[in-house]
């Protein structure tokens, strides 16, 4: 029902008819979704020269801005593994509010399904030497890349 906006939730079929989702397409879909919400005109993508890099999504409320860093994980979506992306999200916020979002498309989800919502969201405090206050990074795992959500089964 979501068409291309939810394509990232499914795997490419054996005929190659479904699009292959990479990080650029994932964050483009997220930006398009946000742009038609109440955040219309405050969401930009691929903003350069932020913390020495280019942010995937930048949300601006006047001078207050925060970034959303989008990643796709196909190997290991454990909490320890996803921590490697947290520093990048925090770095892009070093010149504004100490808040960032790390949005991860978890393509490791199999037929047994994803962990529950509350275990898929966590807040991490990142404070480097010399900083007066930490940056809070909210990590959100979104299950995706499933063959067919109708085939989900309880673990045995």
C-alpha cells in the first residue's frame, strides 16, 4: 500500500522487479515522508559542510537544527555493532543543539521477526574530551528487507 515509500521494508524479488534499496534511497524516502508531514519546509537532505561532512537529513527550526543519519545494516544489527555509527551522528551536531538521530534499516530480520519497538530505540550519550555537554543520539532500528511480512513466524 505504501508503494515506493515502503519498498525498503521488502527484499528484491527473484525477478528483480522490486528496487534495490541503498542508503541514499532509504534516506530519500524518509525525507519525502517527513516533507509531507507537519515538518514541511524544515527538512533538507544531503546538506554539505556540517561538522566536516554531509548530513543525510537536516531538520531546522530556525537556528535550531538537528540531523538524522541514515544507515543500512545487513550483517549485525546488535546494539554493540550499531554503536559504530553513533559518533558520526554526534559529530555533525558539534555546532548546534546536542541532539541527533541515527535511523538504521535493519535488514538482518528473518522469518522470526524483529525485536519489539522498545528494544529497537535507545538514547546514547556521546561526550568527547573537551566538550562541556554531551550529544544525545537517539538510535532507531527499523526492520526491513523481509522476503514477505506474511511469512513471519514465532521463534521455535
